[in-house]
C-alpha cells in the first residue's frame, strides 16, 4: 500500500467527522454567502483547526471565490484543500545535510516518542543512511530497552548507558561513536518531560551545549513529538515547549486514531512550527515525512477525485 493510501485511510476519522460535515453543509447551500462562510468557520473550529486559523482560511477562501468567480458551493472543497496546502507548506523537509547531522527528539511520556524515534531511524536506514541512536532517556530503564529493540529492528546502531546515568554523557559518547563510525544521522532520545519541570529543561540545555560544542557546524533538528488525539491540548503543549526550548519541527503521531486531524493546521498557523513527520498507523513505515499537498488532498478531496 502506498503512503498516500495509508494517509487517506489514516485520516478517515477526521474526514468523516469534520470534512463530512463541511461537505454536507455545502450541499445544503445553493449560493455562496456570509451564512455559508459563518457555518464553515464554525465547523473548522470544531475540527480543531483553531479559531484564528479557521478565520484565516475563510478569509483566503472569500478572496479566491471572488477572484475565480466561483458560484457553486460544491466547488469550495477543492479550494480549501489548496489553501490548507499553502498554509502548511514551508520548512517541512528536515535539514540533515552534514555528516553527521543530529536530531534531538523531545516530548512528554505517552505521546509515542521512543516509537517515533525508531520509525524515523528505520526511514533513514531505508534511505541508505547510517544511523546512531543515543539512549539519553535514562530516567526509565524501559525507555533504554525499548530503544534497543528499535535499533535492532531498524538496523541502526545504539549508544546507551545504565538507568540513572548522565544523559549528556550518553550524547557525548554517541557523538564520539558516530564520528568514529562515519554515521550520517544521530537521533537522541530524551526523557519525557513537561515544560514546568525546570531540572529536566536544564538537562536538555546541557545536552544542547554538548551537541553545540562537539558538533558546532552540524545540521541540527529539534523535533517535538505530539499526540494528535489530544487536539488543541497538543497546540498548547507545543506553545509551552517552544517558549522553553528551541523547536525546529513537529512529529505528529496517532492521526489514524482521531477525528482531530485539523490540529495540524492549528500548530503550523498558530506557532509557525512546521510539521516534519506524521504517523498514521502502528507499522514501522507508517511514520513518514510530512507532505502538505498530499495531506491536504487526503483530508479534503473526495474519494472519487
């Protein structure tokens, strides 16, 4: 099954709930008027797109309708898909051109962080890259064990110490190992942390200092893993993390388990942080780089188009 089909299937709950309501609403109108736009905006907000983003989409849609001379409500859905793709575009491609490059992965426990790391590792190994995983979530022995399993499954190397060891020391060792082995990409797992746990944020800052000292010229990504099923709470969580630490992109998991897929738009538009990977299933290849055009097509374009 191609990833577009998986994406379409993964967004089924959102499409049936939110987009289905929008489609039904459009069919109930014979003209495009203010009432239609008001109802559309309300449905978008209900779909976890967010108030500001829903307002912006409707504003852009009004302009398109006027400029293109669109008169049939049924024609609006394609325009929404194009607007969605435009809003989501920009910065989606991870920048990992140096050897090694490094990805720091952040997120609270329960969002699928370690699993996402394993799937990202698998993706890059399949691209012919040599990957090293750094098991810097040393607060939980289970996290280290889980990462070892993913390393074996994906064909990546792993650098780990025991539970309770210094996470920054693990990162230092991983960088040293990666340099010696000619690794292309280092992926660092960090402890599940909440923004208000100061000691954990201090630890993250220490890890960053090690990375900057040992790899000053390397391409660096800091990816925040979010659970799509939490809807607007994911946006709030991202906002708090963005205040506390630099984030270059979002990994959005569990899109297949929710009708809140519209949160992708809210995150990008509200915070200006691009989505770089999305997960639409449990299999190892169900986490893929985010394509805004494919995502918008899968969400808004009908099955027969």
